[in-house]
C-alpha cells in the first residue's frame, strides 16, 4: 500500500483576505491565491441556506481584516506594569522578567533555566506560579517534590493542576492595580518578588539535578 502522504503532483495555495495579500510580501510568494472575497462571491450565487451562512461568515472575516488592529491596553494597568518593571530592575535585577512594557501586565512572566518552564506573578490574585506545561499527568510526583521542599524550609508551596499543566504555587499579597503603583505597600511587593526568586531558584535547582543525572 502506497504512503497516503506521497503525491506525484500537488499545488500550494494561500487562502486569505484580499487586503492581507496586497499588504504582505511573503503572501505573494505562493504560487496560487484564493481570496475570501472570491469564495464569498461564489457562495452568494447559490441559493441554499448553507451557502448563505458561509457567505455571512466570510463577510465577517473580511470586515475584521479591514479594521485596524487593537492592542486593548488598559492605561492604568500599563502604567502599573511600567513602574513594576522599573522597581524589579532596580531591586531584583537577577530575575529574568520577560513581560514587555507595552502590555497590561495583569500577570507578569519570568523565565527559568528550564526553558519551557516559566513563572507567572498573578498580581491581583496573589499567586506566584511555577508552571510545567503538559505535565498534569505527573501531579502526584509534583506533590512529593512540594512536600520535600516544605520539609527543607522553603515557602509553603502548593501544587495546582490547570488543564494540561501542573504548577508549584506560593501565595503572596494581593496588589491593587486600580489604585496605582504609588499606593503599593513595598513590604508586600518585596514578598512577591522574593517568591518569584524562590521559585526561580527552585526551578534552576531542578535543572541542575537533571543535568547531573543525565547519562
């Protein structure tokens, strides 16, 4: 039986709004083009309900493509984030904060030496989470690691499962972004950054342990 993925002949198309094609140089590299507008016109010529529905869907997609993009940045949240980043750079420069200054920053992201493993500071919820993506099936092992961490005088680390991920969580003070950064209690803010630092060191320790045990 021949491999179903092998073909003697094939054609490559790009399927997109006409505006996208006109404004994107890479789109013009495709050999064949099929636009939303052409498909909409095709369905509009038909009288059945399914074709009318598809025509409406394409009309909505075309309209969306014509509207300017909106970054939906909240002014108060962004101002808080900028001051948060400045404080982190001045007082905790060893932390690898990856959130950009043009974001809202409801959650801030920090990198670890594990690469795919990251830390979120959920500012208003009062959590700092060390997240292991696609590790939900290893939650029992994670609980054992958290128990070991607590026995060795680390912070009260809890294990939380979220969809396909498992997280090591430290509870920290909640910060009110609506009031503004100038109203933040700095002792509470420092506790948040100390928790980020602790989970960063924790993740990096796991990375060192992995490198030692690799054969």
